[in-house]
């Protein structure tokens, strides 16, 4: 708090009042708490006896660039200086004739200067001038572009977003060479000073959605968050929603197709994903692979995926309900073999399922947390413990192992990771309902869940669109995957400004 | 939603708990799945040959033979339920499955006596640690003696109990019903499932009655129609088909075996496959022992009542499609050509017609309307039915019938 106060109190101090360059640097450094990684270099302008200094943080800048693009041209300039040039005009001359930097900003206040330095820019101060220059010499550490890890696709590009706003924007821009693509940088966080970029295609997007996302983003501006997932949480229209109401993707191709549909994207600097709003259930169930295969395969895969969503939520619950309340629902031979498998198992089906489900969750969690080298151990131990020993010891029936494994595999088939996490929660809820009330409980739960899902809204768009409200036209791009030829219209439910995808729109928005 | 509504909602939701609950929950392995029920007359208590080796169990059975007190009246029925012993079942890939103990008894047949089935049912529950559960009931076997006394009383419990299913199969056996459950089948584990599955073969053999079940029997009993049920007889380890048991109102009056069962099925339009044979169309060649067979693909029967004043006659049109399946002692001079088929058709038509007439006469002599005439009359000539329904039983034995059979041979075989 004290630091914050210190900063704000001196925010608008005019450097001009500290005439000597020595003072200026000292003030600046003091303002930045004399961190030892702040470097300065003082030299003189070639051909003139004028003190000049550059200040930068040496971890954030490209040293070669500073030497070659700033120090070298200034020191070894062959400019014919007019005799009566004052300090301000010398600075202008340096800016206009000598600096090679691509972005050079003029700054006046301590706040601007320190922000620039912290971003990896180099500050150039000149004696006697109130102005200073910020030259772009950023060289921030980052990963190279790699395959998206959470959303792999069989076909389709293998580029994924990385933890750099610049590169992520480049990945989008390079796929969408459209003058209407609009990017708005919003500075987020009082301490982190991170950047978020709001992206949409002007003229295509439904302006109401864009405005809502922007105002939501502005309303959470002051939170100090470090990743886009936290931003997603903050922006979420219903913070207590079980389902994700903002889509998170690390696939640029997915991001671009969403932008083309008329959705709004948010990229947060230093995190891997892009947030897309609004989102519907059918969006979450889609994978880019659907569009890279033909109609029948795409539709079949989509159907399988919906099936696996249902399995991963309901299968253990149905098993519990059927085995402990309604064995009459099973065919006799299946009943006898399930009974045979359960003979001697000491636990009630619900506790059996709970035990297995919890073991599975622990195993999944351990698999993520462990370093990759040791990860093998988990799978072997887990596979042996769950698959064999538990059954051989007679604690769990083999049928339950099958049920839980099928459930787990189904939940992996859900393309969206957040959605697959929500199915895990729902699974437990339904298991409890089934254990208490049987099939009656499951049907109550289903009714409530359907009502709840229909009531969810993501930035004004219903979560269950286009199933309800019923828009059959949109089914071809959600429940079925029609050939590209038929997908010339934008989804109706987004109420985009322009209807057809193929026509697009010109620069003037006409 | 304001605060008050929310509170009300929570209260309503918590009330749901009282509607049903954990107390209905019984683990799947803690139920006794009753697969078959045998209903016998009492006294005497049916003997139990299977348990002879197992003396302790046998003694137990005998013990219960003596304890036959019931609350009201004297016991008239002995009901046996078949409960699978899951531990001894031949289940795939379970360590518990008794592979070495193939001789172990795989079912527990509990017999209790009484005069009301719900009472017997409850007394069975005292003898087992598992909860009796009837939703997987496959078959109900009723002995001839009980059937002749009338089914209405015997089946009343089975239609009122919520755990019973109307698709449960009913069988009538000529001996003790309990013997049927005692059969140790070769392939299946349980006699009940073995018995329930035999009717699958109805599309191969037309003598197997496959379509009547508990629901249908009850429906016929209450609407006063005559009906038939599949009949069986047993040996030590086999269940044999015995055609149909014929019922007049709810009382059994006789059997319809072999060909009669086929004809009954045909008249009810449930003939889904079978064989008709005929002698060869004999000409100058010696083909005395010649037999040719027709494998029926489709049989369609249309019964039309013809009312003339007070007289009633029935016209029965039977259309049969089939393949020429076999010719034994085929006269070699005969080629299977269009002419031969034409004659073969006629021969088949004649033999089928003869059988139908024979069966109709037999049924009329037994005064059982198993051939559906009454129902047809009721649906097609309701006005006439209203007039005769009280004296139908008198009219039926003398009703005139006309049978027309048309056979169509589709294929004559694969090899030329």
C-alpha cells in the first residue's frame, strides 16, 4: 500500500524541475525503488557536448538493439548541428534523424517513463529537456509457437496461442487480413499493468455483445490477475454457473472462425488462451476437426461426443439407480451377470461408485501435477490399483470398474476442458440423487438441469441456443455439421450485423 | 424470486425426500430374483428328486411339508419359486463362478403351501435371507390339475401384484409343475430360462405355442373367451413340447397336440414358420412312401363370418407362401418344373385343408372355441353376436365352415 501511495503521489511530477540529468535519473530510480536491475548508460551526443542518458531494465531489452540502434547512431552521428540549437531541438533531431527504433514515444511524466521501462523499452533522457523518448527495444522471454496442448486436432493447424499478446495477435491477424478487424488494448491491473486486447470484426459483430464485453472488461480493469483463466472467471456473467459461459481456446483457427461468426475475443497478455464470448453448449461441444471432415463423419463424431457428454454425466448415476432401486429395468441375463459380479462386494453401489470416482479424480489430478518423467508411475500404479487389485481384493465389482472407466473415457472425449470438468461435478451430484431417490431423483435432476441450462445466458445469448429457443437453421452448424457450402449464413442466434459469411463486408461497413 | 418464494421452494424440495427414499434401495445382490414359479395342487406336496443327494435340504423340505398352517381355511396350492444361486452360476470371467462345481445345485427351489398366493409369497420370504423380487419372473408353470380347477383364482395374485409383468410366459404341464423347475438343463443354468427360451423356436416348429402369456390369458379369462396356453411335459433333464392346453372359460378341458396346435396357430394368424408335409402327387410311378415338405415363410388366415338369417357359417381363407423344402423318395422321372409345382401346390392345399377340417371338427367335438370363431364374429358381426352371445356355446359345435387354402411356392431350392 505504501508503495502504491508513493507512486501515486509523484505520478505527475514534471522532470523538468530537476534540471540535471543526474537528478532526473536519481528521481526516476528512486521512483522505481532503486531496483538494482535498472541500468543507465550516459554518453554524449556526437558532435555536440550534450549529456544524454539511457535507462532500461537489462533483462527486458535486447542488448544488441540498444547498442546498435540507440547508442551507436547517436554517438557516431554526422549530423551538421546548427549552432544555436537548444536541448529540445537536439532531442527532436535525435528522434527524427538518428533513432532506428520502430516505436518511439515522447513522454513527460515519471509514471509514463517507468511504465515504459517496465515494458522493456529504453528511456532516453537529454539534459535540459523536459521531454524524454521511449524507444522500443523489447525482448521478452517467451515460448516458441507449439501445438495446442488442451485442444489437439488430428487435422488442422498445429499452431497454438502462446503467452505473448503480440504473437497471439499476429496469429490471428495472419489468418484474418481484414481491415475491419478491430483490436482494442485495455490496460488491466493496478499492480500488474498487464494488457488485454479486445478483438472483433467491426461490422460483423453484434454491437450489443461487443459493448457488453467491453464494459465487463472495463469493470474488472483494476483487478490484479495473472492469467486469462482468472479473467474469464471475473468476466463470467454468472459467477456461480456450473458451465463455462466464456469459451477458452488456444487454437487460433478456432478463434478466427469464432470472430468470423461475429463473436468477441479477449486476449490477455502472458497467458496462453483466448477468451471468446458469447458461448453456447453446442460451441463447447465442437472441435475444429468437425469442419475438416465431411458431412457424415463430422456429424457422426459430433453425435458420439454428445453421447459421451451424456454418459459422462449420467452413467454412474443410472447404474446406481438401476442396481439398487430398479433391477427390473435390466435384461435378466445382464442382471444375473451383474449380480454375479457383485456377490461378495461389501459396499453399496453408491459408495463403490464414489470410491472409484474419487480414485479416478485423484489419479487425474496426480497425473497433471507430477512431472512428466514420473507420470508413467502414476498410470502404472493407477492402472494396477484400479483395474486389477481392487477387483481381486473384492472391494469393487468389475462392473463398476467398467462403468467408471467408460465414464472417464467419455469425459475425455468432450472437446472443451472446462465443460469436461463441469461434467465431473454434475456426475457426483447425479450419483447422490440416484443413491437417495433412484430414477426418480435422476429425472428430477435432469429437469432441474435442463431448466438451469436454458436459463443461463452468456452476454445476452442463451446457453442452449440454437436448440432452445428453437432455431432449426442453426442446427446445421451445431448439432449436424453441414458441408461448408451450406454454411454461408452466419449463425442466426448471434444476431450479427451481416448475415452472409461469404459476402463479408467492405471497409465502410457496407 | 423473492425470499419467501425461495424458502417455499427449499421446503418443497426437501419434501421430495419423503416421497421415496433410501429405504427402497436394496443392493442388487441382496434380492432373490425369482425366475420361475410352479403352481401345484396340495395335497400332496410335489416331490423333489433333485434334492435327493442333498439330504439336509431335503429334510428341510420335509420339515415344511408338515408345517402347513394357514390363517384361514386349508391349504390348496403349493407354490414353488426358483431362485438362482448366483455363486454357483456359470458366469463368464468371474472368479466366484463355479467352474469346478458343475454338479452343484444352481437353484434354490422353495416350496410353500397355502390357499392364497400372497400368503405363500410372504411365507417364502421367511425362508430366505434375500428379498424376493418378481420383476424378472420368466415363467409360471401350472400343473394340469390346478388348470382343470380353473385359472382365475390361481392367477389373481399375479395380475394384481405390481412386480408382475404381463409378458410372463404361462405353461401348463401334465405332471407336477415343480418337476419342470427341477429339470437340470444342459446349456442354461436355470430351468426357467431354458423353458422361457424354448418358444424362440416357434419360427422353426409350428407346434410350439409362443404368443400366449399371462396378460393374454387374463384378458381371455375376463372377456369370457376360450383360449389356449402352451403345454409341456418333462423328463429328468429335458422339457418337451406338448402343443397347447385348451381352456374353456378359465378351466382347462383338453390338449391340442401336434397338428392341432399348428392349425390353432394358423387360425390365430400367429403362424411364423413351420413345415407342412404332403404325399407326393402320385401317378403311375411307385412313390408310395414319398413325402414332400413345404417350408412356410408366410401364412395368412382370414376368417369371415357369413350370416344368413339366423344361420351362421365361417369362410376361412388361408394363404400360404413357402419354399419347396424337401422331397423324400422323389420319383426320378418327375422333374421339378412348373407343371410339377402346380400339382405339388394342389397336394399341399389338399393336405392342409384336410388338417384344418380335422382340427375344426375336433374342437367342435370338444366344444372349445380355440379357433377364434367367437372373437371374429364379435368384431365383424356385432349385431348378430349380440343376439347369439348367450347361446354361442350351443351354436358353436354345429357351426358350418368352409376352408379354402391357397399355397404359393416361392423357391425350389438352391441346387438345380
